[in-house]
């Protein structure tokens, strides 16, 4: 069991969730405020996407990232900042011609995905380690794109969080390390329960954690109703945890959540199981992060 747990809160995500829960933050001010509240509730790390303030949908606007990050950095509450570098991978096959992208397709180059990371230099950014079916949509991330993006992240000095939605993606993350594109003491995130990736259960966590280097750090999260069960299972198997409105909109059945409520609930689970949540500075030292 992990006795000193790093707790991430993914505060907004990129999904079409704002109409389902009005607590999902949208504007830079709202995202920053929700991040700070999650940190005060016990989050070690906040994971950030940007949204269009007018529509509530995913945005790649670097200026929105800049404002959000500046507000968090200027706050009197310490928290590790982890921004997404996985946007711009959505491929929706056209009904008329599946070789072409239809409505909802949103593809960025590795260089475009890296732009907010290169400008803002957060302590952590995500690196989604392959392509995967996500329901009826394909998240597109070919191997050569990943190599280019991994190199850009490495050159920036930011720690990549290696997001693995299926077991083959762990194999490729390890390959990036062998090729010198990801440094040792890797940081993995097992992303569980997303249709049609890896399942959200104890057996999958056990399988995945056995296939990463011994000196790695790892966490796992489950979506929807599996969010809190995976919090418990991950720490019991020696890992770290993630909650937040990106992955789950409910505190319990029928009760919409806020990020700080989900964070507080996760903290209580960790403590009731006999462990503690790491403070941000402790986690920086453990993960060898550069605070800017």
C-alpha cells in the first residue's frame, strides 16, 4: 500500500460536460478558482485543459492557458500545475467517406499540441501514449507523432505524465525511454474505464503496474462511478490517485459534484485506509519537478 499518496484533480477536461454539470469550470477565472479550491481541499496536483468561454467547448488557445496558469501561480495556495498536451487528436470518421474526418474532427500536429507547454513551462504535462477508440471516436496519436512530441517536452524540461489508455501504450512509453526520448524515473497515469480502452478494475491495475520500470511513479484513475473505487484500489496497490470533474460529474448517485468535493472525498478515503496525501513540495521532491 502507498502510505504517501499524490492526489491529482483534473478540474475541467475537454468533454461535452458543461451542460450536464454547471460546476464544470469554463473560463480561465473559473478554472483557476476551481483549481485553487481543489488545492485547499487537499489536491497535490491540478490537471488543466482550456475551454472556449463562449461555448464551453475544448479550446487550444494559448492565451486561455496563460491566463489560467497565471491566476493559479499568483494565488497564495501552493499546487503543482499539470497542463494537457493531448488536445487536437479527435478523429470522427465521416459517414459519407470514412477515410475523411467528419464533424467534430480536431487534429493538431505535435508542435501545435506542445505550444502551451513550451510557452508556460508547467511542472508536468501529459503525453498520451498512443491511439485509442474512445466510444465512437478515435483519439489519433501515431508513433512518429509521439516521438516528436516527447522530444519537444524533454527539451523544455517539463516532466511528461505518460497517459496510458491501454496496455500497448505502456509498451510504447517504455520504448520512448529506451530511445532516450523520455527520461528515467518515468511518471505513468493509467487511464481506466474509457470505452474502449483498459478496464477499470484491480486486475488491470495489477497487470499495468507490473510492466513499468521499477524506478517509475504511477497513478490510476477510473471514470464515472469507478472514480472512487479506483482511488482506493490504486493506493492499495502502491500507486497514486486522480479525481475531478474531467472524469466524473457526481459526488454520489444523483448528486452533482464540485472539484473540491471530489478532492475532499478522495482525501477521506486515503486517510481512512491509513495513508496521507502528499503536499505539493513533497511531491516535487519525489518526482524531481522544476517549479517555475
